[in-house]
């Protein structure tokens, strides 16, 4: 079990920067945002389909069928990667080096420390995930403890509702970015969590999973499109785009890893409602930090509707 979780975590950590690099290499910086949104639509639609199939197969044939389904999807993913022509990937563009004539030089690792907007983005996301990661498991436990829902049905519903919302949000994200800019769209994503915490604290009932997970889909769906686009934009020309993606994901992961311990302690000591409100309060710090530093960020990342 532990080994399986370690392997899964390693794969999850590597796939984000790898997909970012492949996408940049295929479509270059100009087409990156649009293709990234398309990638996320396919990603969330696949997750939703997998959840539905896993639920049906598990009910019909037992848990072993779910593992077979997971392995089959893994094989199909490998085949899909093999079908991408290696010659179609511009490896300079994949690293974030803009000029094909070699004029751009690879920047040193220090660029990750000296890019203040990147550091701010990472810290803000770390705070967000510190408040976010524990929300769903705690909400599920609160509903079950209150005898307000069936655990099996609840698990399936949380996945399907969130992923369906993310599909819609990913479809709309690029239009919102063109109209309002990256900064505003990410601010909306951050603001979804305090609202989600308030709803979770107020609606510990079976049907409450719908607004709670729709708000999760809004925040996560927007971040999945905006954050990689921002990192690529901030580090374009340095050749360190993929490393930057990994650095930001590392800070996110630290926040997400600490969240269950913190949220679980709050729920045990003060109850579920207090835990939800406290986790939402952490997200308010992320909102305040992002809003308070707008002046520094806007020149670096804000994309106007007309360029």
C-alpha cells in the first residue's frame, strides 16, 4: 500500500511539468494558453468518465474490476504518448526558450529565487492548498457522522460533481482570461475556497455536496488552466519553465500535505464546523496576499483583452 502510494505520488509530481513541456514544445508560447485549456477539458472529462465506470464496475464485478480499469487507462495513456511524433516537439520551446535561432540563453537556477511574482504565486497557492486539501475528506466524514448520506454514493457524487464543473470551467477559462486577465481569474479561484468553507459549515447534509463540490470545481478548474499559463509567462525565455512548474507544485504539495493534519486536529478539538471556517480563513490570507500585491503582479502577468 505504501509503495503504491509512493509510486503514484512520483508519477503525479512528474506529469504536470512534463505535460507543460510537451504542450509548449508542440504549440509554442503563443498557442499555449488555448491548448492548456483544451488539455484540462480532456483531463477532467476523463476523470469523470473514469469515476462513473469505476463506480459501475465496482458495483457489478467487485473492487478487482476497478484496478483492471485503472491499468487499462494507464496503457491507453502510454499509447497516446507514443502517438505524439517526437519531431513535432520543439525542445527549445518546451523549455521556455523563445528563439529557435539560439539567441536566448539558458538562465541559471537563481532565476527561480529572484522572480518575485513566481515566489508570490507559489506562496499564495501553498496557503490555498493548506486550506483546501482537507475540506473534502472532512466534509465527507461530517456527513457520515451526522447520518446524512450514504458513504458510497457520497464518494461517487463528490468526484462527478467536481469534475463536471471543472470541464465547464476549463471551457470558459480562456474567454475569462482574455476579457479580465490572469490576475482577476486567479483571484476568483482563490475566493471560491472561503465561500466553499462557509457553505460546508452551514450545510452538513447530503445535498450540500453539490454546492460544496461545484465551488471546488470552480477554484480547481480555474487554477488548472491559469497557474501553468502564469508560470510559463513569468519564466518565458529563461529555459526554466518546467523547473518553475515543479517548484510551484512543490509548495502546493507542502500546503496540501499539512492540511489534513491541521484540519483533522481542528475537527477533533473543536468540531467540523469550526474546522471548515478555520480552513476557509487560511484561504482568506491567500486572497489578501494576492490582492495586496496586485501592483507588483499586474505588469508581469495581467493579460488584457486586446493585445
